[in-house]
C-alpha cells in the first residue's frame, strides 16, 4: 500500500530504460520522457516531485523539462491516488450508450465524487475524455485494462472483485 | 470487399505464423526483392489512397513531397493517437491484427527510405502497445525487421512510442513535439513535416489505416485498389459506429455504398435500435458537422447520400458534412442535442493546448454557455452568442483544433436551433 520512499528503479527496469533511450538518435534521449514517466507511474503510482526529479536525472535533462511535460498530459497523476484509479469516459458517444447513468451509479456505489479517493484508499475516480472505444461503451479504464459495455450490474461486480 | 479486415477474425491472427499463413508479409518480400522504393510509391499514387486520419490528403502525393537532402535521415511516423470522439477503428485494427500495421510500416518505410520508424500510440492504449511490441519482436525474429532485411540490403528499426493522454497530440506536428519528449504544442505549418519533421528531419506522418492499406496495394497493384470505390474516393474505409444502432462496431466498407444502406442493412449497422427512429448523425468524428436524418440520407439536391469524401461534403456546411476519420455517431429521437453538443464542447475546452487565445478562450466560453443552457440558466441571447464565439475561433488559430471545436457547435445550432431555444424557454422541463 505505502508508496516506496526511496526513488530508484529496480535493476531490470533500469535495463529497460537503457533500451528505450537507445530507440532514439544520439543526444535525443529526451524523447524517452513519456515512456519513462509511464514506467515511473507504474512503479510509484503517482508522479511526485521526487519521482520527476529522478526521471530528469536518468535522462540528463532539467527537472523543469519533466514538470512541464507531466503537467501537460492527463495520464500522469500529480497527486497521490488510490490503489485502483478508475478513469471513466465522459464523452458524447459513451453518454449515448448510457454512460451518464452508469457513472452516477459508480459514484454512489463508492460514495465519492469525481477526483476523490475512497476512505480505505482503494479507489480513485477520474473523468477522462474519449478512450477510443466508443462503440463498446460505456467504458472505463483501470491501469492498462479496458472495461467495456458497462452496466450498473457489471460495475458492482468489478468493484466487488477489486475491493476485496 | 475486404482489404484490412479480411482475416481479422481468424483465431490467433495476431501471431506471425497464422498471419503469414493468410498471406501476411508477402508484400514485404515483393517490395524489397522485386521493386524499387519509387515503384512502391508509384503504385500507392496510382491507388488513389487518401489519408485515413481524417484530412484525406493523397498518400502517394505526400510521400513524393518528402524532402531527400543528402546525409539527413528520413522518418516514417505512424499516427495511432486516435482520440477523436467516435473514432475507434485504429484501436480495433491494431489490437486484433497488429501485423497488418507492421507489414504496412515496413513496406512504407522502404518506399520512403526511412531506416527508423515509430508508431505513436495514445498512452491509454498501453495494452495495444504490448500487443504491437510482441508482434514487432516476432517480425525481427523472422528477419522482416533489422539489418539487411531478406538480403535486400535495406535496414529498418521499428519502435512503439506511447503518448501521455492528450487529444492534440493526434495533430501531426503536436505529435512530433510529443515524440521529442515535449508538451504537445502544434507547430506552424508550413513547413510541413515532409520538409521539417521529427528532430527537424524530413518525416512522413500517416494514419494507421493509411499505412496498413499499402501492403495490399503492393500485392495487388494500385490499379486494383483504385477499381474499388467511386471517383476520388478509392478503396475501402474502416468506419467505427457508435450510438443508437443495433450493431455498433467497426466495419470495413467499400467507399460508395449509400448511407442508408450502411445504417439500415443487416450487413452493416442493422438499423436503429428497436422501436426508435433516426434523428441525427455525426459522420466523421466529433469535429465534423452533425446532420439531421433527412440530410444525412439525402443531399439537398435529393440524391441518395453515399459514403464517399465527395458525397458526404456535398452541400458544404450548409447542408453537408465530412467523412473525416470515419467515426460515425448515430442518434435516435431520444437524444438531447444540447447535452450531446455540450459534451463535445467540454471535450474541446479540455483538450485545447492553450497556445492561441481564440481557441483557449473561445472553447471555454462555448463550454460555459452551453453548460448554462443545459442546466436551465440559459439566456435569450445565448444561442447567438455561441454562433458568434464559434465564428471568431474558426480560421484564427495555429492548428485545426479551433475549427474542430467551433464546427460542431455551429452545426448543431444550424440544424437544431429550436432545441437550444426550447431549453432556454423551458428551463424547468429541460433540466428534468
Ligand atoms: N483520427 C482522429 O482521431 C482525428 C482526425 N482528425 C482529422 O484531422 C484533419 C486535420 O488534419 P491536418 O493534419 O491538420 O490536415 P492538413 O490538411 O493540414 O494535412 C493533411 C496531411 O497532408 C499533409 N500535407 C498537406 N499539404 C502538404 C504539402 N503541401 N506538402 C506536404 N505535405 C502536405 C500534411 O502534412 C498532413 O499529413 C481533420 O480533417 C480531421 O478529420 C482530427 C482529429 C482527430
Ligand atoms: C486536433 C487534431 C487531432 C488529430 N488527431 C489525429 C489522430 O488521432 N489520428 C490521425 O491519424 N490523424 C489525426 N489528425 C490528423 C493529422 O494531423 C494528420 O493529418 C494525419 O495523421 C496524416 O495521416 P493521413 O494522411 O494518413 O491521414 C489530427 C488532426 C488534428 C487537427
Ligand atoms: S488551435 Fe487550440 S489546440 Fe491548436 S494550437 Fe491553437 S490553442 Fe492549441
Ligand atoms: S466516447 Fe467513450 S470511448 Fe469514445
């Protein structure tokens, strides 16, 4: 549960970081920033200033170059989040498929509003824009997994499963 | 007639062995062993294939605009950022049949003389990134990627790059900024990427579907591709359908079928969900103008509208729309146009990169005013105010996101003005 305090990737992730940097020409290692921020977030759950400074040091760039990027892209959490971050699509096509009702149900079920985390630290909900799954909506995403064709019953099942 | 999805439902088509059993990678062998890069480009030109990312720019022509200064590397970057609401065709294709894209990447990179290519995938699709990376490794293992591919002397490395969640990074110059590890702020065009692109080197950016079609063109010839479709809308197109049809999903259609057939025939969408009537369609992703049922089925001249670039845009914005990305959003009579328009306005407000003030401020205004109408606090002058704000954004920005934000609002008011006015006049009913 606790985020790790010491900011350093395990050895195998560091190997991966090296391989990622090698995808770009000499001197263009800054291109590795987004891939490495994703690795960092997978490791520490959110991008704290310490984590971002560490990423800057790996790429030999200024910390501010990492901050300005991490704040631009919506996938990076700049504040602590729960164990499962539910990213719920709020855009038109999903709404046509019944997305609003299902979302209201999810909020009620967890007893929290958009952007909040449950008291036990299990769930955070966020609203996101179209996830490129519009015909399979309503949709939300938890980490890498897409949950599609959502209904109230399905939402309950998923929460029961993950909340254990 | 299926080109991209013929084998998409074959079990294990995502593995290279099964893919090859169904004719996969023949185009790589043919192009690298028997053709010159220019001959490949020539076939793509003959095919008439147009950019499937939405703008419809001829692919072969873009390739021939690629600058080729001595000693400077050239790049091919595949645009798999797919974030236009209503659009999920590239997601479908890459997730189910990753080698279709990879084979196209190899053939296209060869034609362009690129030795390093990237597929930029929106970061949310991390599971698809893993599918692509696994497939790329298989292609290396079989000798279709790497040094001296099939003994041809041609080298190619192929990588997948994740985005970080930003619609604007689908705009090609923002995408290149993002690939350079920066914020996704669009650049001024010209220069086009074909002249100054990734790391200021000549770069072709093409959509997943455009690149995927090139292997079939190499195998069967540009003329065979051009024989499908109608007029300047050649070949097939992936259409992703969402909303109130019986069978939402992704369909590969030959360009030229009628919109009516597409919506109502069993072969495609299967008609509107039970007991309901067609009200409106957004035919090419959230950026293109919405049309009411009668205008999407029939042009103002009374002709049956067809699924082509030309027919969908017939009548201009007054009575027509655009094929765009092929994100086909269908609404029945239960749909509230005001609410639907509001969700798109919020989308563009959220996604504006903020560089140009008309876009940054204007999208905020439209979001706010629509919100007020939707929540029963609309004012009499609000409808005209929205039209005015939309007009002031259009054409006054660095990239087309500004236009993309203003068109849906302007079009919704053009065709459904009475609904907006009704919301303002009957706040107590509208908020029910
Ligand atoms: N697939 C999706 O998720 C989305 C697609 N779109 C689509 O994007 C379209 C707008 O895209 P843009 O790239 O801004 O359109 P554009 O018309 O500026 O360019 C289209 C393509 O042709 C190339 N090109 C045009 N003239 C050229 C020249 N003289 N020399 C070399 N290359 C040239 C451009 O580099 C670009 O690759 C919209 O029509 C919309 O439908 C918009 C949002 C999302
Ligand atoms: C705001 C905006 C978002 C875009 N998003 C995408 C996208 O997600 N995928 C895509 O292929 N093209 C997108 N485009 C169009 C690209 O700029 C570019 O025209 C396209 O990638 C070229 O490929 P094509 O010629 O094969 O269509 C977008 C354009 C704009 C203005
Ligand atoms: S039009 Fe909007 S998204 Fe495009 S560059 Fe300007 S502010 Fe950014
Ligand atoms: S609108 Fe929800 S995935 Fe596209």
